[in-house]
C-alpha cells in the first residue's frame, strides 16, 4: 500500500523539477544577467546553466559570497557554482516536501506537517552538508601534506631557488589539495601577481591556522628581505608538531569512541544472546 503514495510523490517531484527548469529557461535572459553579475566577482568560477540562473535569483549577494568561499575551500570551484548549490537545495526542498506529504498518512507516529517540515529542512541542508564534508576532508589532507611540502621548499631554497620558483616546483611535485593550491599560486605569480599576495590568497582560501601561520612568516621574510630558508625550516617543524598533536588528540579520543560503540552495539547483542533467554526461562518456570 505504500507504493502508491511513493509513486505519487515521485511524480509530483518530477513535475516540480520540470516546472522549475522550464521557468528558469523561459526567464534565462533576465536571470542570466543576474547570474553574470554575481559570478563576475569570482574569477575562474564555473559557468552555470538554468540551475545557476535560478540560484542567482533566489540568493542574496552576501549568501552567494559565503557559498563561494565554502566551495572554494572544498576544492569544487571548477565543478560547482554557488547558484547551482542554492538551486540544488531548492530542488531538495521540493522533493522532500512531496515525499513527506505523500508518506505522511503512512507514518502514524509523526504528524504529516512536522514530518514534511523536517524532511524539507534535511533536503535544504543536504547539499551544504556535502560541501562541508568535502571541505573537512580537504582540510585534513592539506594539514597532512603541509610539513612535507615545506621540507621540499627548504631543499629548493637551499639549492638557490627563489621563493616563487620553489613554490612552482613543489606545486608540480606534490599531489593532492595542497599541490593544487601551490600550483594555483604559481600560475597567479606567473601572471604578474606578487608572490606575497598569492600566498595570502592561498591562506584565505584554505582557512587553516598552520597554513596561515606559515604564510604570514613567509610574507614577512619576503617583505624584510631576510632569507626564507630558515623560516621555511622553522615552519616545517611547527607543521610537523601540529600534525603530531592532531594525531595524539585523535588517539586520546579513541577510548571514548570505543566505549560508546561497546555500550550501544555490543552490550545489547550480549543481552539478547545471554541474558534474555535466561530471563524468559525464569519467567516461564513453575514455582
């Protein structure tokens, strides 16, 4: 009996998505101008289609900048635009509303309206939660690669290379998110941007304490004309110490996680297998 409401919900969701896409295409000229004005502030942003145009119409400029920063920190600039992310949240709300309203009568222990509202909230937050998960994973990868990249830059500067040349070489050799960011710094430097400004832009994009500390020290050394080799070596030691402390924090939190897993997963199983049969036998015994 549940198949019919789910089929109705799927049909309503499909019609809603087609209607949204039709409206976005029909209003493409006006919404396209809005999207063009919004995306002009972020160089290299992925060009959008009807979903991007719809998101530009639904999203204020300040919210768009915040989403653009999150997407940039997640490394999804070439794959996703802020307008498309906002439009995905809007489509998620439509899908969740249709499913919640259709399945509400079958879920007797939750009223239809709170169920629909909760599903709409989850549908709106799901794209942002995905971006935040990618951002956290990328931040962990950057922190794990930072000490090794700084060590390579120490070797490059010891060999006589300038800071910009060392960044270019390390960005080409290091794989992962940090290598991509260093490669972007090298391209911006080759285009004429000073290396200090390119590194500061990297620190803003990554938004991590150890990276900001290392960039600040390098920028001060570059501005004062002091050798950067010693600064790089010191920052590599600090990054390695920060990585070790993060590992120790994870190890220290492991007993609590194991305790929670034991309480919620192992103890109930032992109760069902060992204690419950004895309780049933005791309750059925004749006294």
